[in-house]
């Protein structure tokens, strides 16, 4: 049930215990009454340096310092968090889907996946993940693709590309900087014949993923507004973004020991060019 429209252009959303979160999204874009919300905690022990709530349908960005760990909480479950990464100092170097997937030789993002840049360098590493697999193939929604897929009546429904562009504008970036992205908590199975689907999610309220910055990284997220397919369970819900400076003891912090065997270290690294 929709809430009552107010005069304010800033919507406020109830939180579990500590006040409200502001958004430029008008009131009315709220999650369904009775939605189960679990705001979660950081997946990695450490000193909290940032803890923000992202309203449904809204963008977010922050610079995560090298060594710090960002936990993204899927507060309401099955909420796609579209995500782009940039070298914070040289944003021409940015997240690359083909470098990431070809290097690890697997189509899915899981614990241990190194999220690589257009230069092949590690931007971030997935250090913990509470769903089976994360997507980086399905792409981002936008008003143009929505109109093609679902009809002219949805052309004024903003999508993730519009969120990315709005957030990019605050960071001195623009349309040329919007590239293929990650979709945290979105389920895009690769079928036996290679076909892709965008189907009901595997996540649930409070499920989390944690990524460690391997350099100072600008992280941009669109809390996906899509209402025309099941990627958000037809009920966009908030996200929580928690950045910690992890405990120096890797075991206690839950961060994999870089010296230990890992999926990355047991593979023979190869460049995307080798894959052809
Ligand atoms: Zn979207």
C-alpha cells in the first residue's frame, strides 16, 4: 500500500532503530508495507569508517580506501545493487567485466573473485559472500532499454543508467564512463546452452557481500528501480553500505590470508587475449 504523498521532495524511510534515511526519490517509491527488513552488520570485523543507508531506487557512491572492506547488505532481499568501480585517482581505469571473468575462467562472481580493471589490475576482491553467486553479465537497466523491452509507457521510469549518470555527475564523470557493471544480489543463471536469464533472486533479507579495496576505489551503486522484471522481486527495498578498516588479524577479521591457497592462487592467470 502506498504511503500518503507529502509536500516534501525528500522522502524519509523508517529504519530498524536509528532514525531515518533521506532520499531525492519522491515519497511513494517506498517498499511494500510489511516487507521484511534485516539491516545486518559488517561481514568483516574492524573499525567502521562509513555506514550509510541507500533508499529504494536511489544512487550512492563513495571512495573506499585501499585495504578497507565494503559490506553491502541486501536489506529487503532480492534487491539488485548495480555497481561500477573506478580507480579513485585515475578514473579512466575502471571495472572490466571481460578482464574479471576471463582471468578467473568462470562466469560467476563468488568469494575469491578479483574484480579487475580495464588495465587488468585488481580493483577489489570479494572476501565474503552469502549467496551462491553474484552476477556481472546481466547489465544495467535504463529508460531506453526498458522502453524497448516493456513498451513506451515505461519511458519515464528511471533506471540504473540514469542513477549512474546522476551519481557520475557528482564525481566529474559522465556517459562515456558508464561501462558494463556488477549486479550484486541479482540472479542471472547461465543455462547449459549458454542462454542467460533474469529470474527470481536467490537472496533474502540481510544477505551480504563484502569486497576489499586493492587500491583507493570509487564505488558507484544504483539501488535498482526496475519494476518490469523480477530482479527486485517487484518491491525495491533499501541497501546498507558499511565500510570498515579491518582488524589487522586476518583470521579474526574473516579476511582470507593472501598467502594461503585460494581459488585465484591455484589457477594459472591468463590475460583476456589468451581466451580466444
Ligand atoms: Zn536496474
